[in-house]
C-alpha cells in the first residue's frame, strides 16, 4: 500500500473517531527520538496482547514514522479550511 493511500485511510478513520486526531496530534509534537521510543513501547504492549487488533499496531507504527503524523495533521487542518 502506498504512503498517500495509508495517510488517506488514517484521515478517513479520524473523521469516524475524533479521538485519533488527538493521538496523532500528540505524536506529531514529539521529537524524533521520543516518537521512536514511544513506538517501541506501544509495539511491545500491543504485540503482547493477543486480543489487540493488528490494525492498531499498524496504525501506531505508521503514525510514528518520520513526519507522517505531521502530514496527517496538516491535511486534516487543510480539510477544515
């Protein structure tokens, strides 16, 4: 799946569950090292919980990629204007 397609899927999910916007906004404000540390922690938590949806793990992995959260927030703000 291409990066732009994944970003669009996340933006669609944000319109369905606005709590995601807050999570992504918080991630977008983290310095890179903090984002990667957060990714590592969340991956360990989600991977150890067998009942957690794999989509949640993919979501956190993707939005902690360099500048992806920032790009999602930018696009969400652009949609509002």
